[in-house]
């Protein structure tokens, strides 16, 4: 609500004292300026730090043009969309897949000096076991890969060892600790079925999900582009999901403890992007950035207590909240 500027003191006038014209004009001008400033619309970002909350997003940018991303927006549009996740949605941690190193660097600089990032490039392994980085085709964009972008120092950055194609594209799992919140985040981009050209029938996602969930612990948020449908009753590939994924942790868009569904995150109408956590969730949103074939997923968590039997948490219908 806008504040109203107080009226000028009337004591001197009531006592019969007449202020000089110049003083009256200056006082009126000061009052006008105060009113103008106080009535300006507020563009303040969500004050999660004061409330002990943290917003974390995951977004597949579809930034690698040669991967059917030619019609998903320009480099400039993708950078603007990434900044919107921070400025409008209040995300302080953004996990990215299919991002070009050049766009990541540009976005980080435009967001401000408080922002940090870590990046892991995609690599292709050939039949001789040689690796080559996947390059973005636009000039000065560098390698393509996965990244974690955060308004915080990042510590304990590591890659999670996991099964990858004998011949084919290696994506990966990248983890880091958000230092000022003591929250661990892991960003995953899983293999598509048939990714191993030497063994097209091999399923790799079950091993990759096992590695991802195994790397998670307390005070963790993990997710990304799983290239997989949720383990609902209709899904014949539900077996690839580790048992603990939806039991020890909760997914951003999970409505109850037994739920295994969520809103679509891909233009095909399927959910393939996820965020899981053992921290209490307070909000989840799915947003069309207008610059990718994937929608962004934004989760708000309370960082002051944990899911479980701690004295600071209570369970209410599948949702755990801090007291």
C-alpha cells in the first residue's frame, strides 16, 4: 500500500508566524517529491532470504540449434527469459540443460556480480573411446552442456559418476552446494532411449536415476530433464524410477504422498522435467518462457527445517511444513 506524505506542521502558522515565500515554496516542493517517490510502483524482488525461503528453477533452454531448436527463439530471447526467471519469478538457483556456454556467461554478467555458475559440457564418445565436446553452432557460443546458475557462492562442485552410452552422447549429472543456504542441488540430464549406438536396446535411465537419487541426501534439491514420464500406473516404464524417489522426497508438482503426476513441461504435452526435495515445499509453478520447447519449473522451499521427524516440522496430508 502506498504511504501518504504527512502534511506540513501547522504550529507556526497557528501562532501567527508567517513563513517567507521562499521557505514555503521549498517546503511544498519537498512534499511533492516525497509524495511522488512514495507513490512509485514497487518492483522489489521476492524477499525469500528474510523469510527463510529459496526459489529453485530447472529449465531446458533448447539452446543447441542443431538439436531441433532452430524455431525456439533467438539467443537474446533465451537470455532475457533466463533473466526473467530470476527477476520476475524470484529464482535464486537455476538448473539449466542444453545451454550454450556463451549464453550462460552473458546471462550471468547481466544478472549481476552476485551470481555464480558452474558448467559441464556434453561430450560424444566414438567407437574408439575418444571424446569430443558438443559445440553450439552460433558464433562465439562455445560448448553446449548443463549448468547451475546461482545468486550465491557455489562449493563442493562435482560430477556424479553414472552409466553413459558406450558410443554416443554423454549428458550427465552436476551437483553443487549453495553456500549461503547450505542446500545441495543436483542437475541431471538423462539419456534418451536408444542413445547408446553400440547397444540401442539398452536402457540407461534406470542406472542414471539410481545414481542421481543416491547422490541426494538431506537438504537437497535434485532434478532436471529426465527424458522420462512420471511413474504413474499407466506408465510401462515406471520400473526405471528408484523406490525412494517419490517416498523419501517430494516432487515440485506432487499433490499428495501417493500422487505420481504433474503438469506438462514439454510442448508435446508430457511432463519430463522434475524437481525433488526433502525440504518443505511452499509453492510450485510451471512457466512458459516462450523461448524453448520445454517449460520452466520453479519450486519454492523453506530452508529452515527438513522433511522428516525433526522437532521443527509437521506433516499435513503429505505436505511437510515448518512450525
